[in-house]
């Protein structure tokens, strides 16, 4: 058993629920990080959201082997509550947020330390690199790197280094949470984007570096992918409502596109102008989707993924757009958040 009583440099926080298939390997990746015990000290706080499988048993077994591992129980069972619980219970000068499905490089923590100590950033992270474990998952991962799929977001650019509006997970200076407080527990999705928005709004800076490497295991079927992006779009509306403006105009595009298609479709029956505008817009979109998918498949020698790629982009755009419009209805029109009747609370995996 490892004895670890000295002061803590880094607190690693991992929320989880029903992750018996992933949590052991995630813990092992964290515990074998380069430089641990020599260049820096750390603790691992795993916050479980009332798992009903063997997740807690696995964590307890690992905690018996290493005193640096601590298990906390998240009664609320939502991600931002787990983050806040972990931050409150942590002792580190830096807070590292990770997911139970994240496959981090062996030098992840030491790379984060280097970047946050050599830049003026308050939060650092790496590009959002997705990986898939079956045919659909591999196509989703390729779509993550397709500019037309994600609005040319810098967080998906694997070679980009510089300032950015948000990073996945995040490696924060502890004083960030003293300044802007913790994660908004109303947001079961987009809580990291919302916190980073508050961080930059308060004058803080976020830095992305390709030297910080991790892989995100993306969805492996179209239904769960559509649900995921529906939730992203839905909760983005609540973030916009809270702050009075979107952090980027690209967040408005899918919803506006979907509304335009619906309105043109409604008027197409008795308006030739609406009909031909619908045809032109729909055709242009199909060409752009097919062209961008084909370009990405050829560029990465993955032409075998092309048959499913257009459907994946449709899940991205229409799932997000539908969720965004549903969010406008619920948050702005029906005001359901005031009545405690918020939809899309349960996370999907």
C-alpha cells in the first residue's frame, strides 16, 4: 500500500456511474502517470453517482491498494454535483477534471502542469480527440474532426495551440473556483462550457495544447449520438438564458437551419418561392454534407466509413438543432425551469 501524506499538488476528480467496464482501466491510467511522486504529488477522488453495478466495489478494491484513491458518493447523481463535491473535498493546488471514459496519455498530468505554469492560463487542456470501438464509433470519431460537422470548432483541431473559449475536462488553478465558484448544478450538460464562459468573462484565460493528449470514447450507435446532441442543444439554451448571450454564433446555426427548413416546408405547398428555396437549401446542405464527409474520408484513408458519415452529421446538426428549439420552448416560452419540470435531465451514454 502506498503511503501518501505530503501536501498535494494536483487533485484529479472523476465522476462516474455504472462504469464497471471502464473505471478500473481509467484508475490505472491515472495512477501510472509520469512524474507522480517525483515531479508532483496528487490524489484521485472518484465520485460515484449511486451505481447499481460493480463500479463501487472496483473503486473500493483499488482504494485499499493506494491511499491516494478516495471514493465519494454523489447522492444527486448528476455530473456538476460530482465536480463540486470533488472540488470541495480536494486538497490540490490544481484541479484536474477527467471522465470515466477518458483514455489519457501517460504524460497527461505533467503536460498540463507544464502548460499551466508556462502560460498565463487559468485552465489548460488538450484537443477533443474522439475514438470509436466499432464501425459506427470510428465514423463518429472521424466526424468529430470534420470542420463542417462541428462548426470548425478549435477544440476539435488536433494541432491547434493557443487561447480558446473552452476545453474538455480542464486542468484548473484552484483559485479559479474561489473567484467564480463551482459548476452550475442545474446543468446536467454543458456545465464545463458554462463554467469556462464565466471564467473568460471574469478575465480568465484558457489554453489548448496538442501536447496534452487524451482520447474520448464516442458514441457507438446513431440513436445514442442523436440523444447526446439533443441534450447538448437543449442545455445550451439554458446557458444562453443565464448569461444573456451565446459564447459563439455557431451554437445558433443548427436551430436556425432547422426552423428555416420547417417554415419553408410549411409554405412550399402554396408558394413556389418557398418550394424552390426549400429545394435549393436542402440540396446545398446535402452536397455540403456529402462533400465534407468524402473529403474527410479520403484525407484519412477511411473511405469505408463514408456510407454512414452523412447520417452522423445529420445526428450532429439535427439532434443539436431539435434540442436547441425544445430548449427555447421550455426555458423561454413555457419557463419550465421555474416550475421544476425540466426535460432531458437523465444523461445518456
